[in-house]
C-alpha cells in the first residue's frame, strides 16, 4: 500500500473524510465490513454525466449518435483503467493476500472500478463541480489531443460501414491464437472480408484485439479504395 497523501497529490484533491477515501480503495476481496462497490456504482453514473457534458460542449456540431459513440469510447473499463494508471492507483488499493498474489493490482477491472469509486467519493464529499475538475484534468492529461480521430475508437463500426458500402459484406473476426497467463492473457484476432485476410492484431482482450485489427484493416482498405 502506498501513502494515501501521495495519491491525493496526484488526484489534486485532499479528502476531508479519510474513511471515505479508504472505502473507495477497498476491493471486495479484502473481506472488510465495507468495500468500494457502491461508490463504484455512483462514480460510473457521475463520470457518464461529466464526460457526456464535456463532449457536448467540445463538439457542438456532432450528432447525438456520434456523441454517444464518443462517450462510449471513453466511459468504459479500458478508459478508466488508463486514468487509474495515470495516478498509479494500483499501489493504493486494499486487496486480500490471495488477490494480491493473483496480480490484482494490475487487473483492468479492479483498477477501473477503483477509479470510478474514487470519483464517486469525491462527488459525495464535494459535489459535481469538484468531481468534474478532477476527472477532466486527468482526462485531458491522458488524451492531450482530444478530437474525433483520437477519441473515437469504435473502429469495428467504421470498418463495417466501409465494407458494407463498398463490398456489401460484414467483416469476420477470428481468434487465431492466445498466449500468456490468465492475468496477462493476449489474444490474436484476424479480420477477414470475403474470405480474404485483411489484418491481424493483438490485444489484452478479444474486444481490444478486434478494435486494433479493425483499425489496421481500415488503413489498408482506405489505401486500396482511394
């Protein structure tokens, strides 16, 4: 466990109630009489609103459908894991010995959930404005150039639009391999169009590998179609 004042410094926020902070950092495996699941539930809703409002003002000419996709690309486990790693949150989470030995401090779900709980705790203690300040400072640090290209990462949807428009088919995603222990598993995904292999990519989850493979396929097909 790291020194909690170091975490507060990275957050740019000092908790008045240290018990609230400890609750936000307590994983259910620790078998305390409390854990961070309720704060995580609250933080998820708060972050949904914060990011939604941020995108609404930042992209005034973007449609509701595109805004929803943009928000979904940020408000998810991978997005929150990235923000958690930015403040080295894994160091500060209270875990059971078993979860610690199972590399719990590196698990995306645990990191993401603890980050949501932290924002939920800040919201409870100091309100929406302070939760917004903390969240957006970290968001803009993680994404120094927030625009449609860098934020919008739903490459699978984009690829499907391209293949349906030009070829009348939907891409296929095939798992061609996986490696590594459970806590650090890596998947290899191949994307095919008309039984032709277009691209392959690796990822820490099948979803991540699919998105990366779709991104590569888009780049390749755009060159071919231009």
